[in-house]
């Protein structure tokens, strides 16, 4: 009975959180300035990027500093589709995601053969190679200056047209695709593949003894992570109307690692929590102090030192403490 009641509470809490998240464009402007709706949309996009890091690091034990490569490819795929190929809105978005996934499929063949710091190094190398190529091809890519985009409507029927110039429509559009990606991750991680990936993370040798192929599990996770980062890059290009080589640099991947660790590596929504916390802090502190990165650095150090499981771990510990008094009488009986 108690377990049924607990699961019902979780379902009700999840439904409440989902409803509040979907209604952000309606209640958030009542509390703060309207531009925070756009910041909320940006948080969703970057959380998807951090989720790609989390899939490799939190569930696969592979620390990647190259996810910015696939983020940038996703963004440039949208830009090229719109400016050079005339593919329209959906064709350009699809091109960005497919190109990033294909790039991850090629790089993964070489990367996942390595582990530990060797894996981290080769992901940085892949990212730097494409970053330098992108900088060098400035006539095509715009280099650091980037490419500005002009977006067509994503839906047109009769006299009705929907585009991303309305902040509410834009937020709901981004939320839809980010939500689909998180739902897909939830399904995958609860599947035999997800449990196999965790087993390989804990001990690849023992996992091999029960028939698990560490290479193919890691490779599949690497390609999936490339897809997530590419989707994030495509959404960011549509959100910012801009694609630039600066988002392909390895330090951008480092931010994704920090968001993941602060939020809670190895948890589904940890990247979202870490991304939201640090971006909100960035916006607030930067408005009053130009050296805001120093403050953020101190906060990250304190979190890693005193809460190594991140915000997700803190929330889980708090939930356990709240449940403990109610379960104590039953144990005494």
C-alpha cells in the first residue's frame, strides 16, 4: 500500500512539474522581466547538450570534451540548409541533426576504442580539428563571426503561420523537442541497453564475461550522445538565428561537463538542474559584477567538494530524510 501511495505521489509531482514547465511563458513574466522566457528556452537547449555529456560520462564512464563538435555541426547544418541548400525550416533542422549524428558515428569508431584520459584527449583532438577547419573556411562558415540566419515559418496552413519570433511559441517549440529527447533517454536507460551500459561503466571485463560487448555499447552511446548534442545545436541555431565556430571549441564542452557534475552525473535530470542553476546564477551575478566567472568558479568548487553527487543527490537525500520519520513508527512495530 505504501509503495503504491509513494508511486502515486511521484506521478502527481511529475505531472505538476511538467505542467509548470509547459506554462513557463505564462507565469514567469508575472514574476520577472519578459526576457527570462528566452533564458528558460536557452536553459532547455543547453541542458540537452549537457545530457549528451551525461550519457557518456554519467552512464558510460567516458568523459568527453568533444561534444561541442556535434553541437556546432548541428548548428551549421541548419545554417547551410537555410542559406546554401534552400531546404526550408524542417529540412534544415533535419540536416543539422543528421550531420551531427553522422559525424559522431565516424568519430566514435576511433574514440570508443580508448578509455580513461585517452578517450578525453582524442575527443578534444577531433573537436580541435574541425574547429580549426571551420575557422579556416571563413568564406563558407563565417569563422568566429559566424552566420546570421533568416528563419521561415515552421508551420503554414491557409492564413495561419507559426514562427519562432514569438517567445511563447519559440519556448513551446524548444520544450517539445527537448522533452522528446529526455523521454527517449528515459526509455533507453531503462532498457537492457541502458543496464548493459551501466554494467560496462562499472567493470567492462566482468560485463564481457556475461556476454556484453563493451565496444558496441559504448559506440551506440557515443552516437546517441552525438544525436543529442546535434539536436541541441540545431535548436540553438534556430533560437539565436546564428551559427558560429566559437561554439565548437572544447571549452564549450567543458561547460557541459561542469553542468553535468553540478547537477548530478548519472541522473536523468541532473544536467537540467545544473544547467538551470549555473545559467541563472550567471545572469544574476553578471548584472552586478563583471568578474562573475570567479564567483561561479567558487560555487562549482564548493559543490564538487561538499556535494559530489550534485543537486540531484542533494534532492534525493532530502527526500529520504522527509520519508524517514513516517517510516520509523512502522519499523518499531
